[in-house]
């Protein structure tokens, strides 16, 4: 019987067409600031190479990262993820459990030593010998260290794994710690977010698979293509910020008009992430600010779960907007109350490319 790992992408892509996959890789390359030729290289590499084995560990977390990755609106995306990688061990998705699952983990580590990607979701509790998160009778932190020692690359997915997340909020009773801190001396790519965006994870994996190295990282080991700009620079409500039009209360006229949420506590001016550009899977408006809620800074260690949700951000410097959404107020053009936000979302699509992925896949699937 053929081992799952031996199947090429050609054999595995059951839900999306080759043309869609080529498009997808082109868009991923563009969103990473790479030339179109890199997209072609990614598509070729993904088809030709053996799918990278992935061991996915869960520590202290809510499993929201996994849920977010596997439950986007468009079903093709979860297949892209599962078809690009060979998920050898994942405590949420494992078919087996108990000793059977542990045996699968050991077998993958042995067979793929030095070749597998370790993905860690959740923080590690370091207090009291790590006893607050035990798996198979062992402290989670010990399992992370042992698994990382034989990994080709380590990815901390989500804010909890990246720097401790909500469990590390004061008083941090378990000593919740991010994986980069646990694995000091090892490069740990961090993809923070609560939840993180699946596009950023998939783009990182595709880049690694194609070029055999990690994408450029910032000082917190976040991929620069995803965390290089402030949310405020690409936000669809930025024109309102610049014009001094702010929502003062949830549900007031300004809020209904799609005005800037800064005075309601938006942390977009101090938070680096590409949420407004790539959105969350379903097109215009599918990100917190797009739904009318302030950004709470989940990708920044010093902001998310540290500064209260509705406390205004201290902004020391305002970087210029990358582009302006063509926002009109309801009074001016007779638009519906939510129209400004929708228009802004359309501008966000133009700025980035990620939202087009779901759109393109959706259109194609419908048409074929
Ligand atoms: S809603 Fe937030 S991110 Fe958007 S313009 Fe206002 S302060 Fe900036």
C-alpha cells in the first residue's frame, strides 16, 4: 500500500483544479512581494516534491488556530493545507488516540528525523515542573524540546505559541511561555494572531518547500511579508481617521457610518499585521475592524491581552496610509449605513491579494 507521504500533490489535489492552484501560488507570491516567476516555482515545487511531514503539537490553547485554519468559508482552503503537507500527528485531527497516537508521533520522528516541520499551537506552562499541561504523562514542554531537536523547521502558530497569548496575562498562574523562549537558540518562526491567518501559514510553508529556507523574518521572527506593515496603514477606515471622523460609542451614528474606531480602543496604529489586506477568507469586511470592532492587537506581544480592549492606543507616530478607500458617507451619496465599510473592504482587496484567493477559487469551482 502506498504511504501517504509518497503521494504527490498531483494525486492529492482532489478539490481544486491545477489552474486554480497555479493562480493561488501566483497570488501567494505577489502577497509575499515576490515576482510572478516565484509563484510558478512554488507551484512546480509543490507538485514535484514529497509533501513535507508535519508534526503539530497542542499546548495551552483553545484550538482556535486549528479551527481557523480548517474552517474557512470556502472549503477548498482546508484541502490546500491538508494536500500540501503530510499531517503525521495532530492531537485534534488524529484518527487514533492514546498509545496509538503516541506511537504515530514516535514513528514520524524516527522516519523523518531532520526533515519534518514542527508546528506548535499553544503556550508551554513552565511553573511547577510544567505539570499544568501533561500529554501522555509527560510535561508538554519536554515534548516540545524533544520534538524540536529533530525538526527541519519550527513554527509557533498563534499568539499563545508565539509569546504566551492570553494564558500569559497577569497573573499568569501557570507560567505560560511562548515557544521561542522555550527553545532559546533555535529559530522559531512565529505566526501570531488570535486566530492567525491561514494564508500566512500556508505562504510560509510554500516558501520553505520551494526555496528550502525560511522567508525573511522580523526581530520577533514573524515573516516580514505578513507583519511588515501596521494595520493602520492599510485599514479601510483610515480616511476617516485622517479626516478626524471617529465612532464614539458602539451603535452611534459614526459607528453606523463606518467611521474610524480609534476612540473605541482600536490598536491598529500600534499593531503589525496584514489582516486588512488579506482578510479572513470570505471577502470584503471579514476582519475585526471590517465587522465594526476595534483591532485589539493580538499579533503584538506588548498589546494583545496586555492593554485593555477599549483603552486608546498611545500613538507616537502616524505612518502614512498605503492607499485610501473611496469612502463616502451615507448623507453624501445616499449609501446604506454599512456601505463605507464595504467599499473600504474592496480597497483592502486591491491593496493585498489574499481575499482574491477565496474569490478565485470560489468562482472557478462554481464554473467547473
Ligand atoms: S479603525 Fe483602527 S486601524 Fe482603522 S484607521 Fe481607525 S485606528 Fe486605524
